[in-house]
């Protein structure tokens, strides 16, 4: 359930960040909003694919987004109202983006933040999946014949003497269960390391490089990038003219955003979430709950005997041969 919640929370977070970015264009750069929609959708689709384990490269999809953004900014803000109709000219502008650097250091900042936040989150999800696999493989116990006989004697031999309500003594139960579950106890140090690794991963996912902070503030960096290019428009136009030539000046009417980003349409409403529902808080709750099971595999025999199989303190119990009122409890290490 926790794994599902983390996945669903990340998916919601990605959708919300995508909405923030789309709303930025609809409210501030309406003339290019519809043309930018595909690039925005592709960018956040790549973010999701990377987080959930696909073979995509953050550097490539970050650069691809800003490459596709530059022709829009150039045509709508630097040369507003006139565009070259050829795809070749737009492609030339797109290819020139990395040489011209119209967005200053913003793409590098985005790439740095994405790299630092996406990788720990991706690794955290992969670690959760690994934990689920381990739990699933140990969900059904397979006992040896000797162990099955020992369990049978412990549980049902009293019945043969008409003592159906008697439970085994704690020490007897522990001896049998610890022998039967020795292979499970061997997992305990590895399980302990696994939980500690999750704790370390979780600790790394905070502050400026927390994925929630990075994704939900992505639109602000995009706005800074667009403003930077707008302010340097004259210089950028000269550089584009040198590389791509002067455009054919064809007056155009750009399609405008077809909805109001400030209102709830097309799933575009910006909503504030309760602080307790943040990914960081839910992750913290999950880690804290997992700590309670740090010794799960090593203490499984003790847990089963104490809570289900063995008689309680002071109760008559079956010691393997007879019913006794007092017994020795082996506490172990």
C-alpha cells in the first residue's frame, strides 16, 4: 500500500507541475501557449518515465525542452507577429539554441536540480520494489520434513492425550520455531541494511533538491528563462540572423490559449495540498513505520510464539512430554 501511495503521489506531483507550467504560458505567454503544450507534455512524460525506471536521459529531455522553447520565444517575443513559414528555419533556430545560449544558465540550473532530485527518487522507488519482491518471496514459508514433524508434535501431540486446549510452553515453542525459521533469520542483517539504505536515500531527498520542490518550481525557472531571452532579444536576433539568415517576414495570427488558466478547466486548476499530504511527509511516515520492523526476520519466531502459538506467562503448558505449570523461557540473544 505504501508503495502504491508513493507512486500515486509522484504521478499527482508530475501532473501538478505540468499544470503549473501550462498555466504559466496560458496566463503570461498566451500567444505561444498552444504551441508549447506538446513540449511541456513531452517533458513531464519523460520525467515520469525516468522516475519509474525507463531508459531515458534527464540531460537529453531537459535540453530537448529548451531547444523546442527557443523558436517559440524567438517568433513570439523577439520577432512578435512575424514568422518564417518554413520548418527549416524553425529547426535552424532550435539547433542554434545551445550555441547562442538565449536562456543564460537556466537550462544548466534545471539540469542540476533535476539530476540531484530525480535520481534519488528513482532509486527510492526501485528500492521499494526490491523490498516488495523480498517480502513476496518470503510470504509463504516452506518447511523441511523434520521441521514439519517438530511442528506437528508441538501443536497436536497434546490432543492425543485429550489436552486440546493446551498450548506449548514458550521455551519449547522458541526452540522449535527458531530451528524452523533459521533460514529466515539469516535475512535479518540484510533486511537491516536495506532499511538503513532507505533511510539514507530519504535523507538525501530534501531541501532545494527535494523532488517536490524542484518539480513544483520548474515553471518559475521557465519563466526566468523566457524573460532572459526577451530582455536580450536584440542581441539574440542578430545572432540568429548570422546563423540562420533573415526570416521571410510573413504576418501571422498566432493561435491563443483556449482556456483561462486561473479557472478550473481541462484539469488545469492549481490546488494547494495539505502539508500532511506532501511526498516528504508521507515518505517520512513510511520510513518511521518501517523502522518498527527492523528486526522482523530475526524476531519472527519470538513474535509467533509470543502472540499466537505459546501459552502465556503463568498458564499450564505442553513441554513436549507433559503439561507443566512452570517452565523455563529461553529469551535468546
